[in-house]
C-alpha cells in the first residue's frame, strides 16, 4: 500500500470517530430534553435557592433532591414580572404541568347551605326527676330489701328499715293524740295530731307508715325507707347494721322515662344551634334512632374555651337509654348566605391568610383574604375575593411554594390588616423576618428566616431563636450543640 493511500485511510478513520462522538453528544442532549420537551438551565436547592448545580442530584447541605429550572419558566417569570397589574408572587404554570401537579381551580360561591354536626353525647338523668332519700335523725340500719344499684322500683316500695331513738317520743305523742274518741276531738286536738304527723314526716317516716300506725294504734319497732317515685336506683349508700348520722343520703332514685343527652360542640358551631331545634340520637349497638330537642337552657362553656355543652331532651321508650351511656348525636345546622371557598384553597400561616386567584390561562395571583367561620370543608371569606372568581382548590401548597421561590426577598407580601394588637405585633415580626438572613449554627449556611420559621426549623436557646436549613441539621444541633463547631469546620 502506498504512503498516500495509508495517509488517506487514517484521515477517514479520524473523521468517522469525530462524527460518532458528535452524534453521541447530540443524542445524549436530545434524550435529556426530550423527556419533558423543555430545556433545563440548572438544578436548584429548594431550601437554598442560591445553591445551583448543572447536574441532577442531592443538595449537600440538607439532603433534599435538586429540582430542575427550565428556560421556559424563566421566560414566563420574566413576562409576568413585566406585567404592571400583577403583584409580586404571581406565577404562570402551563396546563400540562398543572395536570401533572394535580392543580385544580373552582369558582368562588355565595350560597346558603345545610351542614350536620356529628358529635358524641352522654346520657344523664333529668335533674327534676332525680329523688334523694336522706336521713332526718341518727340511728342504725336494720335491714335492706332488693336495693341494688340499677334495680327498678315502684313508688312506696320498701327499700330498708332502721331504728332511731328520736322517733319514739314523736310516735308516742301521735298515738296519744289519736287515743281520744273521734267524736270528742276538738280543733286543738286535730291540730295536735297534725303537728305530730308533720314531725314524723320530717324525721323520715312515710305517709303510708303513719296511716298504718294510726289504724293499728301500735308503736312501730322500726322506720321504713320507701321509694318516693317510680324509677331506678342510681346510688345506694347503706347496708344492714350500719350506723348513720343526720343528713346522710340513703338512696338516689331517678325517673328515666325522660332523659337528657349532653353533647359538646365548638363555639363557632353552637351559635347556629337554637333552643327548640331538632336533633337525632343514634344507638350504635341497638341500631335505633330517637328524636331529640335542644333544651331552652343556656349552653355551658367548658374550661379552657373553644367548646360548649348543649343539653338535648328526649323520651326514653323502653328505658333504652341509661345514665352515662354514650350515643351518637346529629345536629342539623343551616348556615346563613356567605362567600365560601374550599378549606384546601386557603393558605393560612396564622398571621395572614391568602388564596391564589386565576387571572388568566395558567396565571395565578396571591390574594390576601379575611376569613370568618370554618365549617366542615368550607371556610367563609369576609374580604378579598368575590363570587365568580376562580381560585386554586387542589395542590395549593405547590402553587404557594412556586410563588415564594419567585418572590424577591426584598419585596414583602402585602400585610393583612391586624385585628388585635397581638396580631399586629406578630405581623410586624413576620414582616421583619421576611427580610432577614441567618446562619445555620450546625452547618454554617445562610438561610431565609421566614422560610425556616414557616417550616418549623427553629429552636429557642438561651433566649435566642436559631434558624436551620433542614430537619437533619436541626436534629444534629439539638442532640449535640457542642459539636456544631467541628461539623462546620468539617463541611
């Protein structure tokens, strides 16, 4: 082979290798871009936007996955920032990406609606139907008769008998007054008999036993304790042979033909529940429902605030409801007309609340709002949006994160009008934090104090608030504050 031919062959081989390398480079680049159809400029640490990389991977400071930033997004952000009518924080998200992220929008409505409050209630006896049998003298118990707690008793049924010396004098006087011939009884004599009978009742003797003593004209050996009404024995405090003092409670008997159900509800729900309103009681074990009525009594506020106790009145057929039984309570509530949005549409930091309003195809504007009642999955909007406007109602936190990344730190969000001095102070504190940077005491990186506080990445130490870039750094510092310096040097 001639020298010229060998030289030509070497040149051809080099050209083929160069062409293959160029095709490989173009194929690799097209493969990376073809997955999304967009060009990736760089990869960003979501916790620290100042950190960028030209390759995908994990952030070295906090261990979070880097997110891609596309050239199209920069263009969209620039276009939106040039629009004078849009406030800071407005974002543009194309329709395909909205579907990928699960973003949905819905119209703001003004309507009236009915809701059902479901709580657990506790059965208690009506206090006007509870009878207490107390002792009027000192003495001791002779016998008791079928008086266990929970036993149903009839009026004038004998429950126990006891002896008391104080009865002897009053019973003897009563018998002496009745010894006279009925035809010769004077007005003073009748008054004397009545006085002795009242004294016996005051000491605890029943009318039935007083009548029996007047008929047989015999001094009783013991005093009978009888049920004052039909009902169930709720409490029993005596036993045979027991000595007792004046004023001791023997029994407590409840008439359970009508009972109360006490239910605890939130204050914001209670204001829509009116006396006389209807309710429904469900016995889960029995599979039975009973109608109830909200009592006219004033709801009782619970210690600590936030809830009140309602009292429901209802019939108790077949004595299905027993004291201290737990039942399911359903309270229908009709809300007044109001502007509402789904609860998932609201981004509430505790100091200010906002929603994201759709201003065009894929364009979302943050809007500060003032909220009212929250009921179920709906929240009332007092100021900020109007019926007919469309707001983000799903994946709102993703839109909010995108808005925060694109909002310059030097441009604070419009403040929400504080309602109280405490809220005003908190709002001022958050506005100051939004313009501050702090160094992570564990790894030494600069972090946005507002983002750290919103993510719960703070610790109070020796009267100073420390800010962290990640949960990992916060845990490491909390477990070993002394080793923070060495970890910063190692990084």
